[in-house]
């Protein structure tokens, strides 16, 4: 399983609009992508699941994916979060 740790720089964190954009990007990978914050895990393709993590600016999260192209997909998603 591939993993990337990302620190959220967006001042609103992964709230509403940024989270919806991230969910769309995660869904487009075609992989099962998870977001981990502390001991909680969310499906990155589910807006409601992602919002329950309450990811705020400065939080470190872990992105996980498995399958063909997982490394490239996580690189892309990590870069996407950095651009928000």
C-alpha cells in the first residue's frame, strides 16, 4: 500500500468546497483512496466521510492507496492538496 503524508496549508482546511474538489480528484484516480487523520480513516471518494475527519489548516494527514498507479495517484493528490 502506497502512502503520502501531507500537511494542510489551506486556511479553511478540507472544508466544503476544497473537500469536494479533493473528492472529485480522488474519485478520478479510479483507486480506493483513504485519508487518515490520527486513528480515524475516511474514504477519500466520499465527501461526508472526508468531512467527518475535520481536517484543519496545519493538520498532517496520510493518503493511502493500493493498486496499479497508486504511487502516481498519491503524488498527484498530494500536489493537489498543496495547491488548494
